[in-house]
């Protein structure tokens, strides 16, 4: 069956996450908080690098920032933690394969999303206390991007969310089909670069950005809690569709069709032998 090994690995990951959540909700929450924190750390790096570059070399800003954000997914995958956008893929596949239930999926997504939120908030507050962005002006690239995202069109944000998690989940899916560790690292960097440099919307990355912007806001009215939710709702829904439909469901469907075809060919072979 085509993709059998990859889909089985995703099933196993979902079951391990389910077991952890059932045995210790605190341990699972901490794992999700780590992922939110790792992404927030990458966001800090992105905007520390991004502001001087956008002032002097605006054309290369997406390139540099896209490469910098690759740190986030590398930490999530290789250090170990639970990221909401990745769990969308795991639990879509495992639930379609009847290894987990819809109830399991909702519980996992809720705890993961909540943990990611807390992790991003804590890191943003620690960065605030550290004074990394102390004294930045209203023209800083961090505020520019936060304002742009918070005032974006809801439909556009939704579709940017779809494309984002389509690529993020491919950055999880593709390395699972490779053997060489260096090839895996390269693939993750390239795909994450593609999503970030293209301007797509990642709900957890936006948490990190928005928390930083709100904590450091010098008085920009459009950077607000209302703007926070105006972005997060359509982006989160888009992320769910991107990861579940365009990666999880599609590869599950292809795999099942391949399995049926193989079974049909096997039966035809037996009929010929009997004849």
C-alpha cells in the first residue's frame, strides 16, 4: 500500500500523544507550551534580524526571515514538543484510520492550542522583561507586521492559513519519507522558508508576534485584542483545513485507493490461477 509506512508512523505519533494526555495532562500541557515557546523564540529572531534588513535591503527580507523561522520547526520536531498545526495532521490521519476518535482529536487540539498559547505568552513576557525590544519605535518591523496581520481581510487570512499549514504539514510529512538526517533538515528548512517568505499565516507564530506587539505597543490603536482575534479565528480555521484536508485526508484517500487496487489485482490473479 502506497504511503503505508508514513501513515503508520503518524498513527503511532497520535497514539503516543493520546497516551501522554490521558496519563498526565500537566506533562502534555508542558510539551505543548514548549512548542509555543520554541515558535515564539524563532519569532523574536525573525524580527530582530528583519528590522535592520527591511530598512537597508527590503528585497531580501522574506528570504532571511524565512530561513530564520526554520529554527522553530526544527526545535519542535527534533527537541520534542507538541505543536497544534502538526497535531492537525497526526490526528486527521489517525482518526480516519480509526486509531483515535473525533473526541480524542478535539481534546488533543484543545490542549495543544492552549499549551501553545501559554508557551508563546510566557516567552513573550520573558523577552519583554529582558528588554530585547525595549525602546523600539512605532516604525519597527514588528509593529508593522502585527498591524498588517491584525487588520487583514478575514477571507484572505483564512486562505493564507490554508496554504501555511499545507506547507507546514508537508514539512512534517516529507522528512518522514527520507532516511538521511541531513536531507531531512534541508527539506524542513526549504519548505518552512517557502511558507514564511510567501507571507502565509501560521496561528501559533502569530501568537508569538501578537503577544510581543501587545506587550511593547507604544499606543498603536490597531494593535489590540480585537485585532488579535480578528486574525486568529480565520487563520486557525485555515490552518485546520490546510493540514487536515490538503495533507492528511488527501494522502489517506490516495493510500486507500492504492490498497483497493492492489487487493483487486490480487483477487484477479487468484481467479486466473483457479481457471
